[in-house]
């Protein structure tokens, strides 16, 4: 799991989740 910037964007197993 990787966090991008200060947003709640998480890239998990090639999946992008914007919370």
C-alpha cells in the first residue's frame, strides 16, 4: 500500500482508491 501526497489516495494491488 502506498500513499500519494496528502490526499487520501491509496494504490493497492494496482487498484486506485480515492477516499
